[in-house]
């Protein structure tokens, strides 16, 4: 077989393989074949990640702050936690109110007195109230009371600062060997009001706190309606849970005295008792025998006890399996409270960044004006020197002798008196940190699992938060962050530098060093006298009576004699040898 025929057969085989490859199906039969390559750009096909701007603007898992009505589909996206199967939606009332409207302080600490031994009886419930007709539908309303205690001031500033969410505490009720629940009760038209008005729900909250923990909240005159959860528990029945936050910070500065809820139960108790019985071996003697006796006694059993949890713990609540509705509701409330704090602190951060942006713009304008002014001055100086040179050249041509005299005069005029510069005061650098400016940045700087802060924020955190307000464009957010040198990276894979917000809150100034004031003459004499006495005492302690006569010992003995002579002549006996001798000679004159 020739070589040429072998190559022909090989090329024919390659053509057959290419034809089969073009018509081959991917995977199982019935799917589309590989697409045929076409010239020109490929058409746009959306990826699984969705809109690329979501990643560019750090908007993944970010939602607007001002959304009030939140249906179930939005709640499933917002809250990364297990939700109740009966939940239909929520109404975030806090989203319509500003920080000034809510007036919820974060620094007023309320003592919950959890170690109190006070007890209260379990209220006697008859039957569960029937659902009331509201807008033609059977509805039941439950009111939850969230009593807030603000953050305590940290005593040791050298410790790592804890995140604010770990220092905000809420008063709850905990079942014995069970889960926690919020204080509150169900709205009863016969007790609280015929219609579920704000006043009626306030009465329900006061009644619930009194029955569960013995706390009287009737003094609270402001109740923040925070969030409302809606359920469809049955086909023809609606259920709502309303969370209220009372202003305990205005009326319970001395603290709150909760009590443990107890109930009495009759229990059979087995006890050992000692009895005297006759000794079967000796009828005249008795012996002590231990016997077990079963009796019925009334025992107090703790039903609920006061319990506090931080906002951070509420955010990490696990409803368990099967899910507990009380824990789910507490987790949703914690998410909403955390969202409110992010919104309020985000507004402060935005104001700070805009102020820095304005200051940077003004500084840029001033720098440009200064640059133009320096250019104009340099041109004027250059022009003046040229004119002086031309004038000097003309004078030189007119009269050389006269020019020499003029030069001498100019030299004499140039000579200036050398002034002795006054010594500049010593300066030191002083750093002042604005704690109020740090707080909003620190709230977004939460490091799991310790909950400490590290002092800087990533661009993605700030960018996503700023877009949640819904008032800034992508370019405006870039400009605001560029004012603090946080620019978008040129390459997608490149990381942007973080914002060290501690530098923004630190002001560096030079202040004069405060030197110690000179002491009065009398104080100086007293110090010198004390120093001399210490020195003399030291010398006396070093010398001993039975030591051999040396130059040092003779000097000590001479000093001792000179002091005795000064004392006898009513002279000052404090000082060195030369001083004592001089005093004695002057005194003898």
C-alpha cells in the first residue's frame, strides 16, 4: 500500500469523525446538539446570578429601609430564619417613624433585678376568649411587651469593645426547663376595650406584664407600636401579634422589680422518720427504728421566672424542631429592631460622609485658588525682576560711577538687622477621639462569634447600606465614598481598601507642653532641707562607732561635730561641711 493512499484514508476518517461530532447530542437522547459557531458577538443571556449590578453595588440580601407592608414573599427574602407556616405578612410601623419620633434611647440602663426573690401567683384563667369580629372576620390579637435596657458604660476602656447588640438587653419570661417568651397577653374586649384601639392594646400590655411578672407599667405614657405580624391560623380566623415598646427609661430609673410566677401543687413526698420500738430481745429496752412515710404536701413550683436576653442573642435564636412560634416571633422582632438601628446609624454615617465630601470639595477649591494665586505671584515677580534688570541696565549706561553708588546704597538697604528669634514653646501631638462619631460605624462592624469590633469596614458594607435608603444613585454613592478615599477597584477581582473609621473620628492637634511651675522659695528650702537630712541620715547609718579610723569615718565624725556646734549657737545645722563651717565663722564674727 502506498503512503499516499494511507494519508487519503486518514483524511477521510477525520472528516467522518467531524461530521459525527457536529451531530452528536449532549447527554441523553432528546436534548439539543452542540450549537454551531457563528460569526459576530454572542447574544446576551442572563446568568443564574441575575443582574450584575446587584454584585457591583453590593445589594445582595439588601432591602429598602422604608418598606412598611411586607408580604410573605418579602419576609422570606429578608429574614434568613425559619418562619411560621401560618404567617402571611408583617407591618413594620417603625419604618414610617424617624429616630426623633421613636425616641428610644440606647444609653439608659435599667436594672432588671433578676436576683429578686419576690413571687406572684399564677393567674386563674377560665376559658380562652373567643375570636372577635373585626371587619367581618374573626380575629384574635396578642400583645407582646418588649422592655428595653440600654447599654452600660464600659468601665475598663482597655478591653475590647463589645458590639452594641450585646449590650442592649430585653426583659423576657422563661418557663421552668423551657423556652423564653415575651411578656404580654391576649386582647379581651370585656377587659381592655370593645375595639382594638391603641388605648385598648396598651391596657392589654399593662395587664399582661402585671399577670406574668408583677410589673406595673401603667406609669408609661408612650408605647411605640413597633411591628405587627399577621397569621391565618384557620380558614375563617385571623390572628395578629403586636409588639409594643414602652418608655420605661422615663419612669423606672431606679430599676424594675419582677417576680417569679409560682403555683402550688400537691405532691406525695416520702420521708424517713425515727420511731421508738420495744426491743424483742429485751422487753425492758427500746430501740430507734427508721421508717419511710409517704405524705401529701403542698409544694411551690416555678411556672415563669424573669430572664434577660441581649439583642444579639435574640438575633441568633433557634426556634428548634418543631418550631416554637414564640421564638420565631422574638427572632422577627429582633431582626426589625436591628434594621431600625442600621437605618438610624446609617443616616448618621451618610451625614458624616456628606460633610467630609463637602469639606473635601471646599479644600479642593481653596487649593486651586492657592495654585492660581501662586502662579500669578510668580509671573508678577518674574515681570518685576525683568523690569528691574532693564532699569539697572539703563542706569549703568548713563553713568557708571553713579551706578556704583547706587549699588552701594542697594547693598546697604539689603542689609537687615538680625533679630534674635524667640524660643518656640515645646509642642506635643494630642489625639482626640469623638466617641459619638465612632458609634454608628461600630454598629456595622460586628465580628462573629465574639461580637467585638475591629476598627474598619469594607466598602461592600457601606455601599450596600447607602443604597438601602433608595435616594442615592450609583454615581452618588461612589462620589461619597471617594471623599474618604474608598474608591471602586478598577478590576472586578481586585479588593477595595477598607475604611478605617477610627481615623475619621480622631482629631490630631498640637498643644504646648505644660511645664512644671516653679516652686516658691520657701518650698525649695524645705525640699533642700529634707534632701540634706536624708543624706545625713544615710551617712550616719553607714558609719558605725567601732569601725576603724579612716578618711571617710573621720569626715563623718567632723560633720557630726560641726552640726553640734551649729546647734549650740542656734544656727541652721542642715547642710554640708563647707556650709556648716561658713555659718560657724560668720556667727563667731
